[in-house]
């Protein structure tokens, strides 16, 4: 693999850096490092800047609003946005349902939904997991019964990220209870303002309202909102999950996280020396960096394959497994580095509050981030299931 950037790529890198420096919203700078909770408006402010530039969906085909960037340019983009600590764009519209719609949708669906995903007018959520149907997703029980030109949907979804902000959701529903599990599922686009939808918050260990329960009671969904054929939604679901797993790797963000751990370890003392001088701690950082480098090369090979016309295949499971495990190790190492300063946790200050956090600023988010990252080996298909996919589809076992 040729690892040197071409002169054109280096010029593109400088263009990206200059654009971020000049256009990233001032009110967002440093907000993630300070541990502030991000609002819907925070996410959309950066989204709309990129939409105006035409850079909001680098992986989309040009005819639907993509950039036409090469795999290397997309890699540079992810590196530079992570280096600048840019807020991650919500993936549910751009990286999940958008590709499903432009791949499997009707011309009418493409014309209706894709422009609004690009502009940020519609905020999407994902209705896949259910109580008892997470890793075994095909066992889902939410039902959709045909009634003329509509489906009547009843059921419950859980761990629905950012559903409290969503305008639309894409849901897997069972339309044929007598068929084999994967063969009786359909893929529906549902207006989250429809009568019968209730969103209830789930507060995480870190204190965030990030995920939700979604209840659907006699929700009427037009048949025209079904993507692809009835009872063939599993095809869309697999396609979507392959794209999701590729994005879960999070190489660029993890590289920035390692640099942050090194900064903390230089500031924290281990006896009379900085923690960074501790041989055992240095070894943990080195092992993490080596594993991340190997993951980075794997992601580059995957991107190169996509550029050659290959969609993400079973190798996306490799990216998901290693990427999520590295993220967990990284947050664990960060918590180890801040030591007892990681125990107190402040979610911010209310009006008139004169209390101040204990310890250095970099310690405040260590514990909640560690707890929140426990989920990475579960969502997008648990790592145990991903290993089964690799065993079957890659190794042929």
C-alpha cells in the first residue's frame, strides 16, 4: 500500500484545514472537551455549514449530492475534522437511511427525502433494536398490518438514539408473521409526529439523555413509505448495518484520544515523576497505538475497495470489532490516567451555582465517557455476532 499523499492530496488537506479554521462555528469550539451537553442546534449548525459547502455527505454518489472525493480525500477529511475536534455529524440520515434510499428507494422517495437529509431539515432516528431483539435483530416483534393504503404499526423499540429530536425514523417491522424471521420483515419510513408514537427517555450511566424507548400504538404509515419490497426489508437492514459498522471504527477520533491521554499523562504525577514515564503505562499506550495503526490500514483498504466499486462487505465487521474495543481501551486508559479526579462528576452549573469541579478540567468527562463507551461493543451488532459473521462469511467455517 502506498502511504504517501500525492501533491493533490496535500493541497486538499490544506484546503480542508483552512475551511474548518474559517467556518467551524465559534460557539462549538471546545464544547466537547469541556463536557457540555450538545443540543440539536449544535449538531445542525455544523451540518448546515457543510451542506452549504456541499461537503456534508462525502460518501454519497455525486448524482445524489456527494462530493466525488477519492478514498484518500475522504480519509483526509475524517482525519482533519477529528484533529480539529469537530462535532460528529449525526449518522442516521447521512450514513444510514440515506444510502438505503438512494440504493433501494423509488424515484419519488429519493426526490422527497434525500435533499432534506442533506440540508438538515429532517433529523432521523433508527428503529431497529427491541427489548429481547438486539443482537438477534431478526427476532423483532413490532408488527405492521396492511390496511388499504396504510400499514398499522404496533410495537416497541429501544435504545433509539436522539429520538427525542427526530422528525423521521426508519423502522424494521414484521409484515409476515408466518415467514422465516428474515423473510417477513419490511423497512418503513415513519413520521415521528404521527399519532400513536411515544418517546420516553433512558438516562445513561453518564447522566446523559441520549437514548430512548419508542412506543408505537396503532400508528398509520402510508404504504408509499415502505422502502424496497414488502417482506424484503432484511436486505435493506443488512446493507445499512454494513455502512454503520464501517463508520463505527472511529480511527481518527481514537488517534486524537490517544494524544489527549499522553497530554494527561504528562501532567499527572506518579510519585515524583510524570505518569508518562511509568514503563507499564507507556506500554499500554504503545500497544494501543499499534493496534490503532493496524486498524487504520484495514480501514484504508476498505475505503479503497469502495472506491473501486465494492460496497462494504463482511470486512466491515472487522472494523467494528477492533474499532469499538480500541475505543473502550482508550476511555479506560484515560480514566486510569486521571485517577481519583475521575470520581466526582459535574454535568455543568445551574443558575446561581457557586460550586466548582474538583481537579483539572480534563478529568471531568473521564468517568461518564468511560461508562458511555461500554455500549460500543454492543450497538451496530454485538461483537460476538460480528465474530460469527467473520467466521461464516470470511473464513467459511
